[in-house]
């Protein structure tokens, strides 16, 4: 009977070192192999040229190296690139490269599908199939770093966890991936250039504070009125705004980081003065920044971007209350790569 081989990239460096010691080899061999797997992104044991043939065969007999495969790459007229990424079990997730004049940002997925049910988001329709493993998250970043060097002549500079899935519902693996991304043995990126975006899972926001994480947090708020928020983000019934605010207060006390909110203004949903007043009230407890993001239609017409008068009202009222506000335009819409459009369509 064939024994199911283990994914070698699920092992920590320490575990790899122990494995070699058990095999009667030196612990140091574990470091060499680890370097091949993570720094040099080796796709096969044969690549590991400073390891003996015999050891490579032994590894081959015991392990597999799972890697993602970019199945399809689409390039937008604005330079945005969307990757359809095939996982070892043939499931697909998407990740996006977003170039600006000074940065290249990778927008990566944390789950296949999503367990949340935001009414305005295309990914929500896929349901959650499974969590991504740390190496599957890491590989998306490496793929985009390579594309950035190839097509934009510069390395990746920033990462946002705003692709498919709710990162705080796959917290452990997201954390492990970020460890790898920021470690000198991985990509050596600064955690300050990484943003984890969440719909707001209070317990996990507190855990992030307790874990003393160094990356940034963004909260997809969209409404500061419970009734309205529950109607567009039904899980808000389970995690109401008071709990969310309490968790964010905890986060702010621990990190002293300004809180960033993602917010779309929709016609007839949250475009009135009372909506922006509630937002101001909600933000009061800490220095805040509101990113007003453009709505990317997901084809059923139920949601429509509010008119520019409503956006101007938001900007004016927020600024008058000393809340930083930015109005962000979406990128890559022509290839369905913009926020909330990731749904494995092509
Ligand atoms: N689950 C996480 C990360 C994925 S969504 C979160 O909720 O933050 C990334 C961002 O895109 C979120 O701010 C989300 O609210 C927003 N978004 C979802 N659908 C959208 C759409 N159709 N148009 C614009 N933004 C959308």
C-alpha cells in the first residue's frame, strides 16, 4: 500500500532539523533543506544541489512539495494583474497585483470561498470550501513578487489580505504565512507593509492585540448602524457593533495604531446624514481613517454606488470631525479583479 506522503512545507524549521537527526543525519541538513524550500522556492527535491543524491531520494520517498500553480494570468489595461491560482487539490483562489506610481501591492486570498455572507461581495456566493495553508498564502505573494519584477521592474512593496476569504477566520495560518513573509529566511518584508482586512471578528481582534502582531489592521465597516449593517453583512447579528468597537478599543490600547475603516457608500442604504453621523460617533474612541472605496458591481443591480453628493457629504462631515478620509478608486475592474469581484469567473 502506498503511504500518503507528507507536505514537507507544513514542517517548521525545528521539525525539519529533528527529522534529519532522527534519520541519523546532522540537524544542519534541516537548515539547508528549509532554505531550499522557503528562500529558493524549490519545486522539487532534485533542485537541492548541495544535498546528496541519497538524501534527496530519501526526501522524495517521504514527502511531497506542494506548490501553487498560476493557471491563468490576466492583465488589465491599468497594469493590474489577476492570477487564478490552482491549489494541489485543484481548488482555485485568486490574487491580484496592483501597481501605482510608487508601489506594487499584492492582494491575496486567505480562504477558498468565504464563510461570511456580505450581500455585496461576489466571493460570499462561493461559500467557504477550506482554509488556505500557510504555504499557499506565501506562494501567492511570491508569485506576485515575481510578476512585479518581471512586468514592473521592481519588487513587491505591500501586501493586503483583501482577496477571497476572511483572514481572521483562518488566523493561525495567516499568522504563519506572515511570519514567513516577514522573516529574513522568507521574503524579509516589513510587517508595517502588510494590512489584514477583516469584517470584524471581535474575539480575534483582541487575540491579535494579545499576540502583539506588527502588521496593520483594516476593518470593513460599511455602516455604523446595527440594523443597516446586519442587512448588508448578516453576521453582524452575531458580532454587533458594540462588540466590534470594544475589541477595537482593546486593539488601540495595545497598539496605539490608528484604526482604518473600509467603507462603501451605497445609494439608499447608507447615504444619509444619519449614516455619517453614526460613523463619526463610532470612530470617536481612537484616531481613525476612513477609506471610502468605490463599489464594484457584482451584476445583480441590488447595490449601487451613491452619487458624488453623498460622497462629498461623507468627506466634509468626517473631515470636520478630524477623521482622515480618502476616496479610493478601484483598479482592474475590466478583468473582475477589483474588491469584492473575486469569484473564480475566469
Ligand atoms: N473578509 C475581509 C477581506 C476580503 S474583502 C474583509 O471583509 O475585510 C476586501 C474588501 O472589499 C472589504 O473591505 C470588503 O468589504 C470590500 N468589498 C467586498 N465586496 C465589494 C464590492 N463589490 N465592491 C467594493 N468593495 C467590496
